[in-house]
């Protein structure tokens, strides 16, 4: 999905409340087609111009879970990054994402639970500064690698 990925590895000890990371992605027609093939979600609102034109959106829109996958990409590659185990995710879909929209996905550490090595992150996706998705994720993190 992303041409090049920057991996950042964070152990639990590396995290602080307020720490943030983001990525930007332009949603293309090919992304929607590939996501439909992969997921099996062939809802015509995503794939058929004629059908989508008759809906309240007036045009094709991206799968909500395609947008949410940008949050997963952030959690798995940047914050916290490789080694983090995705435990749960809530999602609220606030507005449609259309072909050609530039989506900015953002995550922010909002709570740390040291005794369980867990972090809660606020997650959102924006198009033109307007939230199209928001929620929160819980992740478990590995210990820092021993030095020496």
C-alpha cells in the first residue's frame, strides 16, 4: 500500500504521553479496487460509478476500513512500530473519503499502563483538515532491548 515505509521501533520505555506520529496517503482508484479484491467487499458504492451516483455521496467512496488501515500502518511501522501487538481498536466513521482525497492519519499516545506494558493511542484520519475517522487503539509493547 505504501511505496516506501519508514520503520521506527519503540519499546514501552521509549513512549511518553503526547508523543505523535502521522502519515499522508492519496487514495487512488487502484487502492479501492485492490482493497475490494483483498477484502471481498464489492459493495457497488466503492466500485460502480453509476450506482454510487445515486447515493447520498453522489460518487464512489473508499471503504472505511481502507482508511482505517492507515492507522494500522502507523501503529505497525512508526508509533509504536514493529514489535507492538495490536489489542483493540474503536472506530467512528465521520465522513466519506473519495478518490483523490489526501488522507492524513495520526496517532497520539494518550495513556501508558506500565504494569501491563500497554499504551492507549488516540487515532484519527483527516481530509483537508476535517476528521473523517477517529477512535482509539490499545497496543502491548515489548521491553527495551538489553544494552551491552
